[in-house]
C-alpha cells in the first residue's frame, strides 16, 4: 500500500516488488514479517534506545542531562535489497544488522568510535 502511494514521488519504486525493499530503523533491518504495531506494542529497542517512542517528554529546557538515554529516534530509511547487497561493506550500510527482539544492546557506538553505555 505505502509503495503504491510513493510511486508518484519516487519513480524508481514503480518496478520494485515489496519483497525487494528493506526498511532500516536505527541501523536495524526490520524483517518483513514484523508489524509496526508489534514493534510499538513491545516497546522494541534498538542500538541506542527505543525504535519508536510515543510517550510524553519532559521539557528539555528544564531537564537537560546528557546522561539520560536518548529517546528521540531518526526517520526510517527504505532501500532496495540490491542496493544493500552492493553497498553493505560501505558506511552506513556496514553498520546495519537484522533486528532481533531477543538481542539486548548494553553498549553502542556513535560516530564510529565513541562507546556509550546503553543503560539508563
């Protein structure tokens, strides 16, 4: 459904089957059999915090603490599988891995080398 509505703006999607598209969120490849509903309901976590966050936030001007886990997320990316296969050795695709709901990230890196503690 979404692919059809985006075809006008992104003509290169016209001949691509949905099985040949990948959805990337926070450096994780989301499998086709996972729904957004499941990810939101289970409060799915990625490498640097929640994949989706819809809670009420404290005012950042009042609570400005760098030690607090990052809870804002970046927009997801949609790429063609063939592009990923050609570029998986190059940044940013080299950082991507398949989402696994059982995996817990205790530490994560930002900008390639700085190690952050994933705990609150």
